[in-house]
C-alpha cells in the first residue's frame, strides 16, 4: 500500500512539474479551451433545459385539457345518470298507475262476475221452479183431458149435466192459458 501511495504522489508531483513548466500562453490556451468546452456544455444544457421546459409546459397544457375533458365527461355522465334516474322514475310511476288501473278493473270485473254468478244461480232456481210447475201443470192438463174425454163420452151416453162439462172446459182453457 505504501508503494501505491508513493507511486501516486510521484505521479502528482510529475503532473505538477508539467503544469508548472507550461508557459503562461499555453495555460491561457488550455483554460480558454476548457472555458469554450464548458460554455458549449452550458449552452447545450440550457438548450436541453429550454426543450424540457417546453415539453413540460406542453405536458401541463395537455394535462389541463385532459382534466377539462374529463370534467366534461363526468358532467355528461352525471347528467345521463340523472336522466336515467328520472326516466326510470317516470316509467315506474307510469307502470304503477297502469297496474293500479288494472287492479281496479280486475276488482270491478270480479264484482260483475260475482253478480252474474248470483244472477245465474237465481235464474237456475227460477228455471227449476218453472220446470217443476210446468211438469205439474202438464200432469194436471193430462188429467183434465182424460176427464174431459170421460165427460164427453159420458155425455154421449147419458146426457149428463152440461154445466159440469162447461165448467171443466173453462178450467181446461184456464190451465192452458196459465201454461203459456
């Protein structure tokens, strides 16, 4: 390690001698060259900085445009959500109203149907009573016809009382009228 340090020190000393041995003009030329290189580097760095600044400003402008566009899209989305909610509410209200109307109609039809059923049952009862009356009256009519035939035949045979025959004929006509 000492040899390394010694070598390094010797190298530095030699560099110092070379530097000291250069003339003042050479030193100025070296420094001018270094200054030119540094100024060129500074100019390049400034140019890069300006380019980066322009890119940054363009990027910021683009970001601001995108933020504005995003805000517009969000506003449009919010408006669409509100419109959708309003439309859904209107549709729900409309169908609720229609459903209530259908329920009312259904209840009304059910009531009418019940009335018709009751009326039909009453008509069936009346029809049965009428049919039973007719059957009974048909039986009585048949009986009267038989009696009339008997009276007619007994009138021929015995000249029975004409009044009884006339009474029975009247009764027969009355029954026929009732049956109609």
